[in-house]
């Protein structure tokens, strides 16, 4: 890491320049990696400022009360987990995952709600239908079991969790599923970092004007990332349409609450995680050890200690 970034060394003094102060006042957050600055763009939606997480949601749960048997037949590529039977069928495969792409549907904020949690382990996509389990079936025992399984994987530091813009997702996991998240790779944060790093590589020295330019690097959308990194299944073509529906629906009514799952909504949920592992494997190339983990960790912490 030092060899790669040695030529982009920042001044050792702690003086805050007017440009840095202006960036911070606008909601940008400058974090000092070894040798360089890393500036996050503010999210468009406001979240109340929170303190860094010092809670007790960092301890992996005791799963000794849960006993799952291997599935008698191969799992489908997409498994909807919405019943005791479907959890029994999928639990071991989920627990044995060594990498998980993650996305969440719902009002992802403090005081919000979760309706769907999507995971992809590179072999299967699991759709945990929280809305059906809690609002239609009132199966809260099953919901508590699912929360334990999710906590186990989110807190396992050996398991990489791949998100696109993890901030609201991780805040919701913390507030609703009652878990912190460890070992996050954030495709949004990493893309911002890589774009900024290219600026550093082409400049002879770091100037206030350059910091101003870096502050305008915007947060990329998921489809931009999928296209740039040549996702095997292409972009999520219904992304914009569903975002409009979500914005228009205060409580996620209509197509979001049709059960069985509406085919288009199911496809939308699957596409959001289907190629994130491919993106992760491609983006990671050439990134120094420790940097990806740092960027992911800072993105998660940003949900707790900053107004987005």
C-alpha cells in the first residue's frame, strides 16, 4: 500500500484549509487514509446524525437452539424463504456461505421497516420475505430465527458482505435486525475511491482546487456499476421504474405486497444482488490489501455518525 501511494503523500500538518472546511460544511466527509484523502458524497436522503456504534450487537449469536438438516434435493437458483419449511430447506446452505451479496427493500432508516432481504452466495439467491412472514403470516418465531441466522453471517468477519451503497442497508440491519455488519465491501464507496485515486495519480501535488474537484465525484448508481464492470446478467432494467413506485408508495403497497411475489418484483429483487459478487471480484483487482476493508468500514460508520 505504501509503495502504491507514496507519491500522493498529504502534508503532515493538521491545518484545515478553507476548501476542506467548505467541503465538510456541505456534508462531505474527508477521511485520511495513509497518504491520501477520501471524500464521501452526501446521500440525497437525510438521516438524523448518530454517534458511532458502541452497542452490544457485535457478538455472534448462539445458534445451538437451531438444528437444520441438509436439503433432500438441490436448491433452486432462487429460493424464497417465507415459511418454516423453506427456511429448513435453505438454512444450511445460507450458513455455509463464505461470501454474500446483500440488498434490502423497505423504508431503510431509523424508525423504518424491512420487507425483503436479498442474499446471493454465488450459487443461490435467497429472498427472505420479511413482509409475508411478519405482516401476513404473523410468524414471529420464524422471524426471530431468521434474525439469528442473518446476525451470524453479518458478524462473521471471515465472510465478505458485498453491498452497493451499504449505508441505509446497514443502518436498517442495525435498527431492525439488531446486528452490526463486519467485513463490508461497498461497490459504491470503492468506485468513488477509485475515481478519486485516479485524480491523485495524475496530479503532481494535492491542491485545494484538486480537493474541490474531488468533492464533486458523485455517488454512482447500481446500474452504472453493473455496466462498467460488465455484469454477466446486465443491468437491472426495472430499477428506475421500481424506484418511482417506491417513492410514490408511502407504505410499499400494490405490487410490493402481492403474494405470491409478483414476477417483476421478484426479478427486480434478484437482479439487485445477482452480479454483485462478479463486480466485487473485478473491482478488487489492484486494490491494496486493507483499503477495501477500510472503505467499506467507513461507509458503514457513515450511517451512524454523519447526516447523509
